[in-house]
C-alpha cells in the first residue's frame, strides 16, 4: 500500500497531525486468547500490516483537502497537488446554496466534481454536506484518484478566510481508488475526521471510525474501532511530527485479526520515516513489537508465547517494511 505514501509520511504534512501519549495506558500486550498466532514466519508481515494500517487511517484526514479545508500549516513543505488549487473553493461556494455540481480540472488530467448544500452564506455549519466525485484525477505526482467521497460537517468554529479553525466531519468513502504505476488501492467505509488549525503553524488531525476496508494488488484488510492522532509543527526547525494509533486489523496476509497500539508515540521530522516510537501488535497469546531505532532502521521483537519476554529480534528497515 505504499502508493498511499503510508510509509513516506507525506500525508502528515498535508493533513497535519495529532499525537498524544500512550493511548492504552500500558504497553503490555492484551493477550486475550484470540487472534492470529504471531511467529517468526509472520512477525514481519504483522508489523508491516499494522504500521500500514496506522498510516492508511491517517491518510483519510486528507479527504477534506478536496473541498479546500485542510489542516496544512501555511508555509509547510507539503507536496503540491490539485487539491491545493481548491483552497479558495469554500469561500466561493458560500455564495451559492445549494451549490454545484462544479467541475475542477486536476493538475495533470482528469476532473473533480463537487456539489453540496450549505445552510449559511457566511460559514460552515453542522449538517452541511459535500459530495466529491473524482474521475481519473491525476495529481501530477504519480497518483490517480477515482471514486466518491461524501462529507457531512458536524462542528465548525473559526475563520475560513484565515485557514484557522476547528472542524469535525463525517466522511463516507465509496469505492475510492488510488492508482500508481505499481499499485491500486481501493477504500470503502466510514470515518470521522477532526482538523484543528487554530494554533497554526502547529496543526492536528484525528481520524477514527468503526470500520474501513482497503484492498491493494497484494492484500485486503479491514480496520475496526480504529483511531489515529497526528501533529505537525511547521513553525519549528525540521518540521517535527508525531503520530499515535490503535485499532484492530483483519488482513488477508494473516490467519486472523490482530490489535495494534503505540505504547511510545512515533515522532520524526518533515517527510522522513519516524526516528522514535514503538508499535505493539497483539495476537493469540503472542505479540510483535516494532521498535524504531532511527529514521532508517527498525527492530521487530517477537514474544511468541505471551509471557512478556522477547524470544526473537529481527532487524529490518523502514524501506524493507514498505516493500
């Protein structure tokens, strides 16, 4: 699923991100006697699947960018995409109730058609709706988007014109497809998104939901009861970011579901891989801990009997996990 930049962390700078402390309050695996049995044979697969799941859920926060609401900090080094050309879209459509369908040309080819219904001519209001239909939308940087996104605003405070606001919305992804030269990723499900840019250039995003299914060339997976929080501070040298996440993942690459959490939040700089942090994956009386050594190297610690002792350590790299 590297086509979604799940490991490159590029979306963190576009979405902004929100971190936190230990989401579970403990880094002890919750070995409940259910889930996949984690062994030497599948430890690397489980670690990659769980980390990709965390990054994948983080990328869902970017759907708001299609209507010009983004938690990207002004001046941050995010990639330029067709979505950035829509930054003034909301200010224009607030004069039309309802509005659209309006067709926007994407950076290289394809279109983005946007329609909806807004209650107020001055701001966003709970209950406002947006419908986005991507048709071969090529961002010019190797990704082509197709499919439907529906957004419903649940809360808004702040100033659109200043791009400083607290925005909460529910999103429905219906067969959303991202194509690259090497992969095709499809996403279907519901998610809730909180974007906070009130302290810009420090911005945050939280994504959470009950179920989201994604599939790629190599596998399919469903996230259950997931939550990912991110922060990015474009006002500090190096543009530091953090990410915390938890959830349950049912992957076609594993025999059964596993749970994951971040007992130590991921942290790094700009679009580099994390330089610190841990991800704990728990299965049937067994666990795998992904330990960040630096922004190149990681270690996979396997506890194959659930007694809290590391039975095997597997050295690897972020790049190897991405492939």
